[in-house]
C-alpha cells in the first residue's frame, strides 16, 4: 500500500485496518512514495499485475494475467 486516505505513506495501523477490512491473510506492506510499485507500473493504471513463475521468474509485468497464463507456469 503506497498511500493512505490522506495521501501519505500508511502507518502500521493503516495496514492492519486495510487487511482486516478486506479479510486479507497475506502480508500488506507500506510502499513509501511508490518506490517499489512504480518499478513495475508501465501504463499508468492501477492495479498492476505481475506474474511470477516458480523460482521467482518474472513472466509478465504490468499485463493482463488470465487463468491460462497462470496455469501455463504452474509446475
């Protein structure tokens, strides 16, 4: 999460609230000033989808990822 509702880097409380509100079970981390997210954003649209294959191979960056794309990289 790059920004909270005030447009600043989210606090731990912001991240916890976000995860709890949406029932997330995966880690939610702060991305100060979009430092990491902007490395993978190419067309100015959010969300950005990045597909990783086993071994952390980057298969698609900022692309539409469909079921068949995911199935193709599964072991």
